[in-house]
C-alpha cells in the first residue's frame, strides 16, 4: 500500500516532536525555526526546506533521513530495488578477509574497464543495472587487490567503493553510503593516492551536508584540500580541488553564510576556466557548467529563490551533459520555481528530472518536498500532476 497523504515530512516532524514531549513553541525555540514556519510545515501547508529539516533534526536529536522518510521502502519494492541493497552490503563487508578462494578475477585491465563503465552508467542514471552488477565486481576486485597488492589494484578497489557510495546515496541509504566511504578510505590509503583521499573527503562532506552537519562538512572540505597538497600538480588535481570548492559553497549556502559561499564559487569558477569541461575526470562532472548549476543551488540554499531562477535561465547546458547531474539541477530549479510561485514551471522541471533520471528522481527528497509544496496549488495544475504524485506514491 502507498503511504497515506498524511505521511509527509511535516507529519514526521510532528510525530518526533510529540515523542520528545515538546510543544511547537519549544521546538521552534530549540531549532531556531520560526513558529509560523514550523506550524505550516507540520500541517503540510508549507514544504520543509533542507535547512529547516536539518535544524529540526538537530533539535530533536534524530537523523535527517528519519524526518525525510528515507529509505523509501515501498518505492524500492515497487522498483524491485530493495533486494539489491543487501548484496552490496555483504560485498562491502569482506574488504579485509583476504582473497576469496571461490573468486577468479579477470585481468586488471578488464576490471578497470568494467569499473569505468559502471561509473558512466551511474551518471546515465542506470542505477538498477549497476546495483545488480556491483556486488560481483566488488568481490572480484577485492580478491584481485589481495592477490596482487599494489597502487593500481588498491586504487581500482577505492574507485569501486566510490561507485557503491554513489548507488547507496541515490537510493537513500545514508548508513550504507558511510560504510562505502570508509572502505574507500581504507583502499585509498593502501594506494597512497592523495587525489582519491581528497575526493573521499569531498564525498564525506556531502554526506554531512545531507545530514545537516555543516560544521563537520566544512572541516572535511578543509581536510580534503590539505590532503590534495600532497598530489602532483595537473588537471586532475585542479578538478578535484574545484569540486571541493563547489561542495564547500553549498555547505556555506545551507548554513546561510553568503560571503563564504560566494568566495568558494569564485575560486571554483577560476579553476574551471583553467580546466574547461572535465566531466569525466573521476566522473565529478566538473567544469564551467557545473559551477553554474552549483551557483543556482547555493542561491536556493540562501533562500534567494528568484535569483536562483534567473541564474538557471542563463545557463546553457551542453549536449551530453551527465543526466544524473542535470536531473538533480532540474530538481533544484523546481524548488526555486515553486517558492517564487511559478507552479507550472516547477512541475515542468520535475517532469524533466523524471524523464532524465526516473529512479534517481523518485528517491530525491527535494523532489518529494517540492511536490508536496505544489500540492496546495493542484487545482491550478494539470491532471498529469496527480499522475506524477501516484508515481511518487504520495
């Protein structure tokens, strides 16, 4: 059965608040969220922005994912994805057991090609296919690394663990994505690769962003930049450094620190001029376009929604830009359009995200909150709006 209409983020906040035996006034004071905003969010009249969810989660001592309702198990079961999570979990658990006698790894070149293909498939939003094939590759590369330990094999294993992070994050399993990051660090240290180490801190900072722990996220970005100082100069180093600045910008935006966010965006833009489009360097999608879409995201995090919409209108997305990143951008734009009252445009952006990346979009908290916000205006929306809600199981 689909979740009831009452099962929105505001309803979960209300339930968690009552378990803590707090009044709305008390929670508003503890979270530094206005009483008016909190009551409207709990009633489902106003969508819960990421910053509001984060502030309330900290005040209630619960995880952000709990208030968002992640993982969305009913939808995972409908997509037959729930059964794919445990094999990934089990594959991540054998990292230190040595070579598996029942696994005969292919040559290193073939394994590297497979790992690269999976990275490309994630960017093409073929999440289910990757989730099916990933456990076998993890087992194979783990055995290969233990059989022939060396920088090349450990680096490959770190990259495969990074793909596990990508998949589990997109499917809404923050606990498992943290495990994948720990495994990535374990392998990156054995590879003695500071670029992988810096990239791991970037991904870890994003996990703390989603958990609304901005202070720790900023510290991780600084640690990532420090780690990269050990790397050889060049385009790869520039790309990962630029991406760290983009992550730092979003963290600062979510923390309502406009000046710091603009500083990081400016530095990322300067680096992107030097690198040009570099979407395939560690599959980070870095380049001038990614700086532009991050600027939209930062403006939205700063509650500057009209400016975010204007900025989005100025971005020319090149052909072939990674569908996963573009779908995420459409979701961010939809949120900004919803807050500026552009309901038709917001719904159009949601549909664009769905067309590009259906599985990713279904499990995206921003999409679900934006849809909840648009629901108040559904009498002005087309019939297809209701069909979209049925697809989300809302």
